[in-house]
C-alpha cells in the first residue's frame, strides 16, 4: 500500500517534537481607515506590509514559542486595490521549518462590507528566524503538514528557499 506524502513527512520527523500547521495559524482582520490610504483612497502598500509582517510574526512565534524575527520578505505583488472602508483579512500559516528559520505564507483578502464581495488582494512569503534571549538563532520544532494544500505549500517552500539562498550575497 502506498504511503501518503503527509505520512512520509511525519515519519521522517518522528522522534522530534513537531507541530501541526493548524497549531500556529493566524487570522487577523483590519479595517481600512482614511489614515491608512494614499491619495487615491486605497490602502497604502506600507500599511499592508506592516500587517503582513505582524500576522506572519505571530504565526512564527506561536510555532516556535519564541521571539521570531523577520529575515526576508519575498516578492510582493498587489493584485487588487483595497479601498477605504473595506475589511482586510490576513491568513498566516507556517509552511515549512528548516533549522532555525521558517517560511510563513500570508494570504490577504479584501472584503467590501457593503456588498459582501471578497477578493484575493495579495499573497506573500516571509522568512523568520527563532531567537533565544541572547538573540542567537535556535532550532525550531518541525512542522507536520496534513492536508493536500498544506503538503503542497510545504513542498513548494523548499523550492522558494533554494531560490532565496541563490540570491544571498
């Protein structure tokens, strides 16, 4: 009988205290106020980047039960403008853990509260490093993806990491 990808991953991690993706997931909701917008009445990109970093940081820290600091942010593409008065829903999950670092994916949805229309506005991948009290990197617990989507993100995270490492100076 063929073993599932999730079972193979879990088997490789046996003996180490691993956590499931769901254990550290974050859903954060913000409303776009006039002070958050640019001259066009759309959410300022810097404000969204701040929210992305906060949501991802919470997921990373929940996973490793330590302070986790931002090491990098991958390419950031704005798919749709987000307007004043709309809700912004940020969903963050740890995709994969390496040794002391972890990739966190954040999906951003905008919701028009008057019409109920929801749009995928942005996605980003951030890398965090867990640190100790002396601000030194420490080992992170492994992650166990379970669903097909979690396994896909887990596998893709390795390819993204390899690209990141190629760009490192």
